[in-house]
C-alpha cells in the first residue's frame, strides 16, 4: 500500500493531501522502467560475458567434435599418403625395373589440379573453420590426383606383364649355329682388322666359322623382314624383326629356308652357312640391332649357355683379331 503524502498550504495554513497527476505517474513509471531496463541489460551483459548460453555450449561441443573428426581425417590422409608413397616406390624401383620401363617423373605424380580457385565457394561462406576445411580439401584433391596417376601406372605395368612372356621369347637369346665346344666363334664385336682392306674397322657383329651347309637357326621369335641376295657386302642374308626394337641379321648364307613375312620361332632353321658376298671363308656373320643401333650379340647369349660357358665365349669375343668379312 503506497504511503499518503501531505504538503503545507500557506494560503489555507493547513496540511493538504498531495494528489499526483497522471503525467507524474507516467514519468515516474517510465523512469522506473528505464532504470530496470538498464540494470537488466547490465546484468545480462555480465552473465553473457562470463557464462555461455545453452545454444553456445551446444555449438562449442559441435565445433570440438568437428575438429576431432578433422584431425582423424588428417591422420587417415597421412596414412593413405604413406601407403601410396610405398606403392609408388615399389612401382618405380621394382616393378618398372623388372619390366624395363622408365619411372614416372615426380612432377607428373605430384602435379596439381588446374583452376583459378577451386575453393572459392567454401571461402565465400565465411565459415569459422574455413582454413582447416580448405587445407583438407587441397590434400584430398592431391591424393586423388596421385591415386589416378598410380592407377594408370598399374594398368601400364599389367600390360607390360602380359607382354613380358612374348618379350622374352622374342629376344635373340641363343647362338645362331650349334657351338657346343664354343670354338666356332672366330671374331667378336668392335674394332677389328678388315680381312680385305687390312685396316681397323668397326665390326658390327660376330663371326662363326662353320662348313658350308651348316644349319643356321633363328635366335628369337619374330617375322622375317628381309630375304636378300647381293653380289658383295653381306651376300645372301636374312633379317628377322623380333619386335620390341630387336632385329637380327644373318649374312653370307648359302641357302634360304624362309620367305619374307614368315612367322618363325626361336630355334627354327632359316638357312645354311655359306661364303657369299665379301666373305674370305665359309662363316656366318651375325648381327643384333636394338632400336636402330648395333649392339654386341654376345650380350644376349644367355639362353643356351652356363655361366662358365658365357664367360668363355665372352673371352673369345673380346680378342682383337681379324674379322672374316
């Protein structure tokens, strides 16, 4: 109950009862409400500063959960990158060595993905964890790129593996004439004294001495590329294309037993030893050409020789003597 107020009226010399107007009541009420509002705002500000609301607490827990999941994803990405790096290492230093293929350049494996800004949409949303999210997306994109390159490499290696059996069958890997005692190898690959010109010249093959009519055998699977007879030079000779960059040539032959375009297998007889062309004695001049370049045929005689026999024939081939053609 509100207190009744009085005031002294000098005119009447009495205490009169104080009656408030509606305007006074309104102003007093407004002041009270304003003071209450200011006090409430102050208390709310203090409470908000020192205490989190239930909604804020929930958002904080969600942020903590998101950060934890981001960390787990980062760890998973790290593990996947380590496994991929191990696979890449085996790919470059084992599988591709076995199949004689060049390693994939690191700039290809680690190439980025084009585009001015692939993450502009994420950045435009103003997310609190924008940097963390963009960093994660960049790592995922790089991992996807590496996995794509590695999957392509595996497909290539698979194809090489399927061709490997054909490759080994095609290499000119045996001696073209029977040479059990190894004594038929008369002259090796390299600088040799020419039998006619009597000067040192490059001998692009090896010479096997043998009587006229001795069988000559294909040293690897392939297709007969040339069957040619000329007056000088190689005389009668056969070329076999083995594929994979290998070509073998058999010169100074006496008789042909194959025709151009014929498919042959390693060990098939293709003709006989002769003394045609620029030859000074019955023999077979045998050459191996790899990717258009003459190579030492002895380096490929691994199919029909023991290690001791190979060492012996290598010693004979390295002697600097006179070639037979």
